[in-house]
C-alpha cells in the first residue's frame, strides 16, 4: 500500500511526539521509526520532484537530497 505525502507527514509527526514522550532509555528504538518515516518522505518527494521546503522560505532542499 502506498501512502500519500500528507499521510506520511502525519505519521512522522506522531512518531516524533511519541518518541519525545518516552524515557531517555527507550528513545533509541522510537527514533528509528522517526527515521523510517523521514526516509519514506524523502523518497516520495524525490519521486514527485518536489523539494522539502518552498523556494520562498530560503531553506530549499533539492528533490532527492538527503535531509
């Protein structure tokens, strides 16, 4: 099943909030899930040919660049 970008971004944000709420000793595994979603987001943005940020914000990351 392929997820759209908004769905991936939603789950990425949830995983960040969940990881941040865990005790320090438990965070490493939770942050692997954060990285998993970031990788999928980066891959999808590359396939779509879009950057991570709009040009007007001055921090544009070219499509396909690793964040």
